[in-house]
C-alpha cells in the first residue's frame, strides 16, 4: 500500500470498530476522578494497553502510565498522550456523587482516542509501513483539582509540580520522546495559536483577633486586609497589555470562623495567567506588591506562596498543518480553524516548551467546557473521528523512513529540559511581609 491507501485502510478499520470505540468512551465518561487520584482510570488504561501485548510502566507521576512499541526501524519516538483526570462540576449529568468529579472538559474522549489509536498503531499491518516508535502516555492532573490535596503531596515530597505532564517531565518520562501530540474535546475542529501559562498563589493574611462588638479596635481584621489587596489587584488590570492575555482569578478557602470575632487569618487562592513567562512574572509581582501594601495599611502580616503551574503553549505550524490536512480527509464538510488563542491553560504547554507538540481540538461536543452543559452531541465525531486524527497524524510522521517526523522533531524549542526545570523552580517562592 502507498500512504493514502494505508490511511484509507485504517479509517475503514476504525469505522468497523465504531461500536466498541464508543462503548469504551462512555465507560470512561462514567469514571471521572480528580488529580492524582485517577486510580480506576489508570487501571482501565493499563488493562487496555496490556491487552495489546504492551508492557505498561505504571505509577509515573503517581497515577500516570506509559507503554511503548517500536517498528523495528530507526526513527523518532512519537508520544501520543491522553489525560486521565476530570474536574469538580457537581451538577454534571455524569458527576461522581461523592467527589463531584465529572468529565466536563472531555478528557475521557481524548483519552479514549489515545487508547484506540494504540489499538490500530500496534497492528503489524500498520507498523510494517512505518519507521520509529510510539509511546502511549496517560497523564494525570491537567485540571489540578483538588489543589489542597496536590499541595499536600508537594509538601510530602511526592511531587514537585501541580501538573501531571510537568511532573512527568521532571521524572524523565519525556526524555526519549521526540514529538508529542494529543487532542482535546470541543465544539469544532481547530488548532490554537497559543495558551496562557499560570502561577498558583496562596495568599495568607494574618491579623489579630479581638471581640468584634466590644473591642474591635484591638484587632487587626485579616478579611479587611484581604479585601484591600483584592481592590488594589483589580486596579492593576488596566496596566496589563492586551497582547499578554493576563487573567487573574481565585477563591477564598479560609475567611474566619466566627461572626463575633475579628478574623485573624484568611487565605486567598489565586491564579495569575498570561501568554509568556515574562508576562506571568510581571503580573505576579504586581499582585505581590498589592498584598504587601495591604499588610502595611493595616499593620498585619502576609505570606505569599508561589508555585508555578503551567507554561504557555507554543504552537508548531508544520505540525498544525499536518493535522489540518488529516482533518480534511476525515471530516471534509466541517470547518477547520487555525490560530485561535486560548486564554485558559494546559500542561501540554509545558511539553511544548521542550518538544515539538500538537494540541488540537476536535468537534463532537455541545455546551460550555467546565460546566454541567458539556456533553457529547455527536458520538461518532467525539469518539471515532478523534481516533482517526491521531492515527493518520502518526502515519504521516513515521511514513517514508519517518521523513516528516524527523523534520518536525528537529524544530527548535524554547527550552531544553534543564532550562525548563530551572525556570519552573525559579518561579516558585515564599515571601513574607510583616508590620507587627
């Protein structure tokens, strides 16, 4: 077979397994789990890969897995990734009644695509035409929920980073992977021009307790300090450049315990996002100044705990173009958009910092991501076409002595692994300020 004949053959084979592919996608939908607790999902993925005769490496970044297969001919190693975790959306139709975890971002469908891509790419009828190898990688904690639990793992020394792919990079999982690709569920087919990165900030405000009715003048209200800091942070928003895509948002996990006591301790968990490491640092430092200023204004104490989250995603045009051509083969009558900027974040950005990467969206879902409305509306597009995209991309990369794969693998990246680890740790810090 020539390459086009092989692609046609594989697409027909995938169509013949449509019922099975949709069934496993629906099974994954019904087992949502949170970051670094994806035990059932990890076991499901491992079992599927082991049935293909692959040896599975387990407990990578706590719950991650990886299985490899080689064509027996030299060439680049292509990492095909799928994300294991869900996120907390209590009212989602398929939310776990205990943990409130749900696949309201479609990770189950993209993970399903990776699993079934492995089913077809491990067949000798396909492998015999290719050069190089594949690594099928199930990655934990893209959503990073719940954060206090992840922070406890970091404190215990079980993790270095919040994101599963970041942790896998640190553990060496990507050391021998030359190219990485994954898909993400959505309402249309497109490739992004970039994603924001972010730093996680735990802002602790410490005051002094007092009787709120009888002697409020003896207290230092930690909530008032926090409110002051929030107001100053809001006032900074017009200092951010539009092209840096800065986003600042968070929630208050601790805000006092009694209505008649001046609160002496509050915690504000904040996420600062932007489109480059430099812009993240600039916005983060402005937040820190506002927090310190609030302590100065009230005569209290503050502590800022910065843990870097994800790097911005770097697009690789040649890889995006390869994917677009295969989308046209599978879904010629649906639109494809290239270059949509995503102000949200993904730890695929971390992988893209050190390896040429693809993070493409596929259609088949309706509703808004991260809400209870996000559900598959076209199961063939969501579960079957997504498998085809990965397999066709893989064929293009490793066909003809892996000529295209070698070219993409040779593309320059912003950092090597050592520079990446240094940058990630450099963003993490603890800052204290006291007026007492």
